[in-house]
């Protein structure tokens, strides 16, 4: 039997031989995925799904774990015009402990620099940066006996991972799937969903083409699933759709049965008080209100602020708080400890504060 190479011992020994360079500096020349400094992946395939959507099959490098939960998202960083752009995308492939790739499915948005690049400008072989899977929009194990999925547009991506997992494990419960898309041609995974519903009698697949039929009227849910009040529900799609679903379930007193996944950052927490933010290294200051993020304040002051996703996911924007306090606009949590690390894209000043940048 072939012996296993003790890579960690080789790495430690190599570290002494290659000082002041790190072994990763040499290993990454051999294979860009051989790095422990940052998670990386190589794009293996770009598979068109619709005219404006594609699935990226990515082979992660060292440090990756293949045990994500269906419905979670990953961060991906890609260099565009000389700068790394970060976004988060749901994993559309099922978890496979023995797997070697993951897949994300992306729809190009008119205002989306990175999404358009991923769909139409990314070549197989491209090395990307990755962040480990996160997110609570997941199915419990075992799944509920009755499930309702309400999805719109590219909101199908996390649900697709769930359905593929249930199908692969042979554990498909009583599932009602309602998918809204502008047209049949723009419905991502439409053929696969039809095949899954034919294969699994317990999966009921409903299509709504909003350009032809209008939006889903939640008052008509009884036509889709007469027992929707008894079902655990997962919903993902455009903001207005999710707002309407959230309100409908709240009015029915069923908030605990509803699970929502929003693709956009929700700054719903209490704002800061505003104040003067001082950027110590550049000797620049700016006075802002409590709704302006620290990142936006620095950009207004002409400071070269680091940033990536601008959504609180990738942590590229993290800097050191020297003094004062800032507030997380997502949940209202305050950070006021000297030398504390803060994310500038989702925090605002609570009085005067100083940052180490």
C-alpha cells in the first residue's frame, strides 16, 4: 500500500529551509491551490443554465471542507480590473464528503459587475478566493414531514441544493415547490425540476411565469397547497416577494414556521449617533450621521479604504478601532473596546471614534 506523505511535517521543515519566504510561496508556484494562507479554488467548468445564468463548478484547494449543509452560501473573490471583488452565492450542489468540487449558480444582474463577469467573462482554470460555507437557511436532518418552498428567480439556488440532497439520499418528504420566474426560458433548473418531480411522487412542482400570469397572490396559496399552514416553509427570492411572504405568515401567526433567505444586506438594526470619525494614519477626519457606514465615511474623506463584498461577509474591510464606539447596523450591537476589529461596511459611528487606517 502506498505510503501517505506527511504534508504538515514537510511544510514545517520547509518553513525553516525557505525563510524568509513561506513554503506556500513555492508550493503555489507548483499548484495555486496549495496554500494555507487563504482558501482558493479553481474554476473547472462554466455551465450555461439560461441566457443570463451559469453554474460554476469549482475545485477548492487545501483547507476546504466538503460538509456544507444544503442551503448554505460561500464567499467567492475574483479579480476584476485589478481589484478583488467579493460576493456570496448559495451552493447549488449537494454536500459530498468524498467530493472534489462544489457548484454555485449565478445570474448576471444589470448592475452587478461581478455577477456578469462570473456568468460571461470567467474562463475555466481561473483561480478564485473562497470563504467557507455559512448561513442558517438550511433543512434540519431529518427533514420535516411536510415542506413548502416558495422561490423566485435565482432564489432557486439554495433550494436546489436541498432538493438534490433529498433526492440523492432517497429522503424526499411531502414537498410542494412553487417557483416564480418571468418566463419559462429564464427558469433556472426547470428541466431538472420537472425530472425530479416525475421521479419523486411526493414532490409537487408548480410554475408561475410572471410576465404572462402576474405575481403570486398569497391569498391564493390554498390553490398551491391547501395545508400550507401546516408546512414548514422556506422562501428565497427578490426582496418585495419576501417582504410580502413575511407579512402574510406574521398575520397568520406562523412566523416560527417560516425561513427566509435574502440576497441583499439588510441594515435593519438601530443606527449610530453619528460623530467625527478620525482615520489616524492618514490624519483625515469626517463628520457623519448615524446612518452612514464607516466605509462610506472613509471614502467621503478620501481615505483608501479596503473593501470587498460591502455586505459584511468577506471581512476584507476589517480595520482596528483605536478609540470610541461603532454600531453594527444589522443588529444594533456596539463595539467599543480599544484595538477591537470592526467591519467598516456594516458599522456606523456612535459618537466620535478613531480608526487605525
